[in-house]
C-alpha cells in the first residue's frame, strides 16, 4: 500500500491501458524527471488539452490543424513567460529563496521552508560554475540529498565534500 499526495507516484502505481491515459502518465513522468515538481498540474493540463482536442476532432477539425494550434499556443506562452521573467544576479539570495520556498509549499515541510530554502540556495550556489561564455551553469547531479533516520527537518544541514556511510565496527 502506498500513501501519497504526489501526482507522479499515484500515476506510476496505476495499471493503465488507455492510450490517452498512458500519454498523461508520460507527461507526468517527464515533468518529474525534468523539473521534479508540478506533476499533478502537468497531468491535469495534459488531460484538459486532450479533452479539448477531442472536442475539436468531433467538430471536424483536422488533427494537423489541432497540433499546429497547440504549437502556436506553446510559442505564444513561451513569449509571454519571457516577458515576465525575473532576473537574479549570482549574488542575489532573496529571489532564489522565494522560489525555493514556493516549491516547498505543499510538500509537508512548510514549518521549515525558510530553513530548507536557504539550504537549497546555498547548495546550488556551492556547485555553480561560470562557463566560458559567462553563463552560470549548475549540474544538479553535483548536489546529493542524504536522508538519515532520527532528528527533524530543522536538523538538515549542508555537508561539503564526501559522506562515507560506514557502520561502526564493534
């Protein structure tokens, strides 16, 4: 038995046969792999896009026209997002901490979200590198989250270097 409110986990646990439903599961898996959050929102939006596409098909609209319309909408949405983007300098910690805090909301860690937000920003900044063209690049694989039983979320800390997990020898 799995108890969760995580959309990706719920969809992974379901045995789905319908092609449209399988597509929604793939959208959620991709969202989880690429972003690590927003799987439920992605699944709901994908389902609604499929519903609207079905309505258009029943109205006699050709599938290529529908696909073209969705591409145009995606391009337009991307342009709108580019106009409302907020830039943050490498020295800025307030903006990334606000973003991290928003991402933590709804994950069951609200009581410690300020602490976890600071840790997340600190961890990302510690592995950030400047590329030859001046862009800042972060390889998220350079940050490892280790869970340990006992303690509370507030006890979380950043450990720079390597953690060697060894049992005590008696």
